[in-house]
């Protein structure tokens, strides 16, 4: 009976063992050094492949970082150019406003000179028409000559601006 019992136990033990080439899953009877070495080689190859992928990813990351830094430098340079252009535009606007004010003043002065010229012309015409004493006409002619000189100086000064 002992022999039968031992035989039954041996059969049960053998039936419980798995047969596989994976050494980590195999039982006592399925251990194979070649399968173990093959699995070790496969894992080494997978490790090398993962290391190559990691190196490639690190290179891509470095390239992206370098590109991002370059883009940031370009953006900063563009912002500086934009700021300079904005400052130049503000300065030009101030100059334009100053020129406009100066032009307005010159136009007003020119209108005043034209009005004075028209009055002078009217006075000269009135003086030619005659009337009054010779003495009064000489005084009026002298006044008109001085007014013509002032008008000429004022016009010359205005044209020099």
C-alpha cells in the first residue's frame, strides 16, 4: 500500500508541474539552462533597444529645448524691435505735432501779412487818388514807405522759418 500511495503522490506531483521554456514559470522538471540563457539574451536585447530609444528621446528633447530657446531669443529680439519702433513712432508723432503747430502759426502770420499788404495797397491807392495838402501827402507817403519796409522784413522773416 505504501508503494501505491507513493506512486499516487509522484503522479500528482508530476501532474502539477508545468512544462514551459520560461524559467521563471517552470517547475522542477522543466528547468532548461538553454531556455534560461535565451530569455536572458532576449532581455538584454530589449534593454539595449530601450536604451537606444531613451538616447533618441533625450536627443529629441535636447533639440526641442534648443529650438525653444532660439524661439525665445527671437521673440525677445522682436519685442525689442517693436518697442523701438513704438518709441520712434511716438517721437515722430511729437515732431509732427510740433511741426503742425509751427505751420499753423506760420499760416496765421502769413494771413496777417496778407491782410496788412491789402490794407497797405488800399492806402497807396487812396494816396494816389489824392486829396489833402502836399505836406499831408508827404507824411502819408513816408508812413506807407515805412509800412512797406516792415512788411518786407516780416515776409522775409516768415520765409526764413
